[in-house]
C-alpha cells in the first residue's frame, strides 16, 4: 500500500505537469520568453554602455549650474556663493563664444551670498574685445525702474544660448524687508542665479539670487524674485588688485539693443562639480 506522502507527491506533480503543458501550449508564453531572451542578450552585449549612461546621469545630478559676469581685465568673475559652495572637484566657466576655462574661488561674502572667482588661465588677447561691465549705484534705484538680466536658465531644456528677460524693481527691499536685496519682477529660473541685474544704462545694480518659495503661499507666486544689491560688492572688489576693478563711468549710449550686445560677451555660464 502506497504511503500518504507518495500519493501527495504524485498529486502535486500531476498538477504541475498539467500547468506546464498548458503554459507551453499558449503562444503568448513563447512570445514572452523570446522577449526575455532578447533583453538578456542586449544587456549582455551593451552592459558597458548602459553603465556609462547611468554614471553620466548621476554626474549631471551632482552638477550645479549658474550664471556669472566678468569684471575688470584680469579674469575675475562675480556670481552667487550658493552656485559654487558645493564645489568638490572643479569650477568651469564657459563664455558665449564657447571658450571654457577652469576657475578658483578668490573671496566670498557668505552672508550676502556673493563670491568672486578667477579664471586659472585668462587670455587678455582673446577677451580684450569685451568692454568691462560697470558696477552701478544701487542706492539710486527706485520702485518701478525698468531692469533686465541675461543668463543661462535651465540649460538642459532651454539650451546653452544666453537668455534675456526684463521687468521692474517691485520693491527696494527683499523678503521680510531685507535691505540688502531688491524684489524684482524679472522672470528667473534655476541657472539664472549669479547673473547681473542691469538698469537701462547697462550698469550692474544687482545680482540675481533667488525666487519666492512656492511653498510659502497657497498659490504659485508670479514673478516674485530677488537680487542682491550691487552696493554690497564694494568690499569684495576692494580686495582685488586695482587693475581688476570694473569701470566706474558709462558710455554705452541709449540704444537698448546695442547695450545688450555690449554687455552680453561678459556674461558666462558656470558649471560646478
């Protein structure tokens, strides 16, 4: 007489066999198996490329992007401190003509989110055509004054060409009536940080720094952005060699398009890793 265990095993094996026969007879099963085999073969032969793609994507996530602007004639660049504060490997500076240089930090003003970096290998003969930017007097700015910026926002979607945006000074004080900042209606996005805020004479009167946080209001804020006032640059600039100081007089004229063309070559894309 057969044992209960043997009977039990026969029943289970019989059911398993019936299931396998039904599975094999289903044409969709073969299609599924074929897809799995194809995926496996492709993964085997292209595994190195797949790993490289993941590494590249991870590298992009570790990079910080921003805008900066050249002052003086010795390769000094102003931007926001938060753009470069997480730098662990390198700071790359890319000009509108695609020339790229490495840079290092010269001085910081952490409290006002400002920093000056210097190109490691500045080529005066290459950049001599760039008219030095003028640091204007931000104390003379008033509510309603028209202003504009040029920068490199969201380059992954919008591309690496510099972008122009304009607006007005909405307030001569920032969040919580911060006297060190302007509130501006100039549209800015991620990547605009560190860019120059110009008045209509082409003078830098601020440095774009941040937008109003979305979570602070029940609805999405519209064109509520901030710029650090240029008057706060004085202490940092005084630490530089005299020949690196920006010009103090303006001769750009009144043609707005000509002013944009004149200042644009000084505005750079900053990539930090």
